[in-house]
C-alpha cells in the first residue's frame, strides 16, 4: 500500500481527496501548510507528495526546493490553478514531477498518480547497462540521480534522468519535442515544448564541454533533439 502526503490548505478539498484516494487503496496523510512537510518526511515514509502551489506561509514551489535540497527524491505532483502557467514550468524545473489544474475529477488525479509510479518504475528498470550509464567520460546513475560531467558531480532531478534515459535508449535517433513530452509527462495536456528546451539547456550545462556548442544533446532545427556519443 502506497502512502501519499497531501499538502492542501483547503480542508474541504483535502477531505474529499483523502476519501477518494483511500477508497482506491492509498494511505493519505494530510497537512494544511508547507512548513510541516519536511517534518512529516523526516518522521514517516511516503511514496508521493500531492502539493498545492498556493499555500499559506510558504508556497509549494519553495517547499519543493527545500525537499530536494534535503535530499528527498520522492515524486511531487503539484495542484495548481489554471492561471499559474509560469509557476508550473518553474515547479517542474525545481524538481516537481507532474501537475494537475483545478478543477479536476478524481479519475484524472488517479491517472496522473498511476502515470508517475509507472514512469518511476521505467526509470528504475536496469535495461540499458545496469543502474549506471557511462558515455564520453560522463556518468549518470538512474537509481541515485547522481551524474558526473566536465564540471564535476551533480544531482539531477527525476525528469532530467528520464529525459537522458529516453534519449539514450534512442541514441542517434531524432526525437521530437512532442515525443519527449508524451513519454516523460505521459498525457496530452502536457506543458509547452519550451519546458523541454529548458531541461535540455540544463543537461547541456552538466554534460557538454561547451553548452553553447553541444555535441551530445544536439538540436535538430525545426524537429527536436538527438543524443549522440
């Protein structure tokens, strides 16, 4: 049984979500502000966080950054308002795994949760060359999210690891932005293609000798990207 940490200041919404999620076999712990999240993570074992972006005291984006800085790698699904498009991109870059916009129905939320767990299992599968993949003197561990590049050692986000793994599995192929979005976020109403561009820029800074002249994560103008060793 998987345990979810629900971070939502609207107690009426939280009660409804808790009932629905428990009926689907999940355990749910609810907190109504972001200040309690780290405390709960240090006290118990959780498989995922469902977190509203607009929280009293400290917002969900700040909480997400604190969670990642503390070394917690469990997936985070943001709950957002429809007018928070810029915050969605910021949240994904900060270490969030997915988002859902209000209002939403339980079926959509469950699909997002299941999709995150499914992609998490794919990322953990040892189907390339074990947990660690090495290329051109670089290294990435898909289990620990640790990477080594020309600039030293880094800890990647889950999405960054997923993008690398997806491209490595299709080495030499031209991959469109839409294909990356569909594979990594896994549904039609994904963020804009600019989100993928932002992630590629970050990966280039880690793995390329010269991020301005990439040779590993190449841009194929008008189409997308290609990973080449």
